[in-house]
C-alpha cells in the first residue's frame, strides 16, 4: 500500500473501457488528457455547482483552452436539491445554445451531485454524448465518478430517474480536496472504510495505521486511499456493471444508512455519516445472526470510524421503540428489496461480505438497536 501507485487505472468494460488518471499536474493536465483521449472532441459543456466553479472552474477552463478545446461553463446552485430534471433541462438548454453535438462532450467538475446530474444530461443529450468526470469531493473520487450510474431525484424518490452512462475518462486531482469542509471530507472517508471491510483486510489495517494522516489530508496518504478505493470499485463494476450480483457488495452499510437518512428527512446526516452508522448496524446484525465469525471486526470498524471523526450511533427521540420500528420498516422499502425479498450486505470477516436474503428480522432489529441511543453524545456526532 505504501509504494507509489501507477498514474492510471483502467476500468475494463466490453467496448467502453476507460482510464482513471491521477496526473501529477492535477487539474492543469485535464485539457491535454481530454484532447489526447478524445482527439475529435471540439467543445465541452463544463458543469459545476457555483461553489466549485468559483474555487476550481478557472484552473479547468484554462487547461481546456490551452489544449485547444472550446467550452461553456454552466453552473447550478450547490446541493442535493439541484439534482432535478429542472436543472437538467437548464443544462440541455445550455448544450443547445453552444451547439453541442456528438463531437462535443460534457465535463462534470464537482461532487456526486454534479457528476450524477451532468452524467444524466450527457446520457440523454442527442441520445448520448461522451462525458468526463472530474470529481472534487472525496465521495465522488472514491465512489460516484466511477461506474456510470447517473441520475436525478424526483417526487417519486432519490435517484429513481437515471441511466447507466460510463464516462470516457475520469481525472483525479486529490489536491482539490484541500478546499473541502472537514465534515464533508470525513463523510467521504466512510466509503473508504467500506472498501476495506468488503474486500481488502490489508487496506483496512493500512487505514487504521494511517487514520491520523487521513484526517489531516496528508496528500500522499489520501492519494493512496483514493487509488485503492477506485481499484476496488472498478473491479466490482467490471464484474457486474448493471448490479445483478457482486456490485451490490458496495451497498454495505447502505440499507441501514438509507433508513437513517429517510427517517431524518435527509437533514441530519451527510450520506457518508449515515453509512458509517449503518456499517456498525450491519456488523452488529451480522453478529446477532451468527453470520460474522470475526469477533474483532465490529470493535475495529467502530474504532476506525471514530478515529476518522465519523458518528457511530444514531440518536433517538422521545419515542425510541416507535422510531426503531419505523427504521426496520424502512428497510423493507429500500431499493435493494428484490421481488419482495429483503437483501442485506453483511460481513463474514474483514475483507469479505455476502448478500443475505430475508435475514431473521430480530437480528436486523438488534443491529439497529445496538447503534441507536437516546443519549446525545460525541458518538452521535451531537456533542
Ligand atoms: N453515481 C453513483 O454511483 C453515486 C454513488 C454515491 C453517491 N452518489 C450521489 O452523490 C451525491 C453526493 O455527492 P457529494 O457528497 O459529493 O455532494 P455534493 O456534490 O453536493 O458536494 C458536497 C458539497 O461540497 C462542495 N464541494 C465540492 N467539491 C468541493 C471542493 N473541492 N472544495 C470545497 N467544496 C466543495 C459542493 O459545492 C457541495 O456544497 C448524492 O446525490 C448521491 O446520490 C452517486
């Protein structure tokens, strides 16, 4: 883990393989990398939220210009509430105004909201134009920019309207993370922990040893963590692009986490925070089921999440029993329910998880209860 990683990873998919670049020059190299990979491209619709555009828009557009690429920078208001068909429509209008045709491309410069939205815009515009992902949050680097899931939210639910649309390339500049708020950054670390638990016990142990450096955003350590996370994500996407099987392992902690996000109306937790608590709940449920053979997994996972500054426990309000029942009921509505059967990704040991169909509901309830409390404390992120 501590040796320097190669500067490119490839996601191998039939007819649509693509590179994930980690250029030494960072964003300044983006224009040249795009021009080299897509020599017929003439213009780019660059999509960024207003905050990211202000912080990093110019570095990108300068490098596009230097590479001879035309561009229009279209911005939207930061936040999940912009991930809608309405914003997509505004971006399609921008594409029309700049006469973006199939030689052109969409470039997403931003977090997961921007990547999902711009990817969806690219998937639909002229029945599909190429796109480039340039993630600027840790979550987008280790998760949403790789794998081709794009989409918007609607009254029907989160991410229900969308398309699989793989990028033509992904460009990672981990130095961009320096401008992130600590809480947002830490939330992305939860997904990094997830990769260790689901696939790579050595990577998990490396994170334990490097926890302080990860929190402090040591550039070398962060770059290693992003690289290894992307390699694990890429392997899951290659094996199962459309999530019929093993790609579901990436949802470890998410079924519990989605219930927590839903029950708090998406206001209390950042996604990664809910996933952190959800991973504790999943591991506790696995123990209650007798599925997890490794008695050290849960305490080690909890200790690592704590060291990374993530909340560990869900705080309950005045009706704890009612809330716990509500949380359990919400897992029955999760999109991971298939043909009426509930599927949970549960750990067997560090580095290995499996999908468990219709587990004993008392074990799931025990998982929720083990990491829920009526006390406000540092563990709930409330202190
Ligand atoms: N497609 C997928 O596979 C996938 C996977 C996981 C999550 N997602 C989606 O990702 C979204 C969440 O992504 P997110 O957490 O990156 O949120 P986000 O895109 O809203 O970014 C979070 C905040 O950070 C700011 N920001 C971004 N980069 C910054 C930087 N470098 N410096 C300073 N501020 C910066 C943004 O302006 C925003 O306010 C959700 O919509 C979720 O559904 C998609």
